[in-house]
C-alpha cells in the first residue's frame, strides 16, 4: 500500500522545526490557557477545526453507542462510527469505549479490528493524520497519537495490547509487521533538557519495515529505523538503526544474528 500522505509543504523530511510544528499546542494543558472559552477549546481538542455540528455529532454517537457491550454494540458502532471518520472500509470492528480525536483526519481500511479502550488521536493543524491499512489489528488499550504528525500502518500490521505509537512528524510501519504488548514507538517525542521547561527538541521520523517482529515491551526511539524482516527481542531499547534481516536484543539493542533474506 503506497502512502497517500504527501510531504508537508515547506517541511524538511528529516528534521522538523519544533516551532513550526507547534507540538506544545496539542497538549491537554492548553485547554486551561487563559485565552478563549472552554467550549471552543474542547471542540478544538476533540474534533479539531470542524464545525459545532461536528462536535454535536461526535458527542451523540460516542454517548449513545460507545459503551454498549456485546454483539449488539459492535453492530451499532459498525453502522454509526463511520460517520465520524474521514474514511472507513468494509467489515471494520470498533470495540467499546474508544477515545477518538480529530477523527476527520483518520482513514481506516477493510477488515480492521480496533479493540476496547483504544485511543485514536490525529490532532494537528498542518498534519494529514492517521492512515490504517487493510486487515490491521489494534489491541486493547493501545494508543495511536499524532501530535501534529502523521502515522501510517500498512496492511496486516498487528499492534499488541497496551502499546503506544506516538508521532510528531512521520511514523510508518510496513506491512505484516507485528508489535507485541506494551511497546513504545516514537517519531519525534524528544525533549531538550537545556531548554526552558524542557521544551520540544528535534522531531525526526521513524520507519519500521515490513515483516518485522517487535516483541513485548520494546522501546523504539525516533530516527532509529528498523529494516525489513527484522526481529527485536523482548524488553529491548532501540536507540540506533537496525539493518534489514537482523535479530537485535538488549538495552541498548544490538544485532546478534543475521537472518536469511526473505524473498
């Protein structure tokens, strides 16, 4: 699946200027800034720059159908939740109690399973949002969060439960890649400890290739790209790029074995 998310105009594809990206404005604390009304800030935080009707529609659908258990709840959400998103394919399953923000920037392919208590957050003013391919599984309690960044999950990606994917620039996961439970994967997310208030540092992209297996409780930092057909052992910390066809383990993760190249 080729990415329909084109580069942002005037963006450097490698390093995003933190001032241009204005990541800080998409944090919860901005709701309580002195300027502007709370209702307007809530609308901006939950549904983005849409109309008040967008907020009303969001509140009605989430309130009426978000909590209903069992097959009846799944059926109702399959009927009404597509009205919230930019695009929803066929046979998509929405679990209970999803948290959804700026859903008009989220596209979902066919036969996607989104388990209970998942957060889908595509907030931003210059980003294009979250693209989820076909046959993707997103496990219970997982977080997909784009703070003015973009995120692409290619076909047949599997996200284990309670994993966090965060993007302030571009996070791209290739087809048939599996992430185990409790993983943390970040593009951007760096803080400058020398700046006042430990403000945002460099915002760099992250790409995880196709046919990878990222085991449980792995952390992957920005710009630490993982090549196709690679395995990262459980509890590893990836702070340097991993070449294709590799097995890497440890804190920090180091390549311990090469795999036969996959056809």
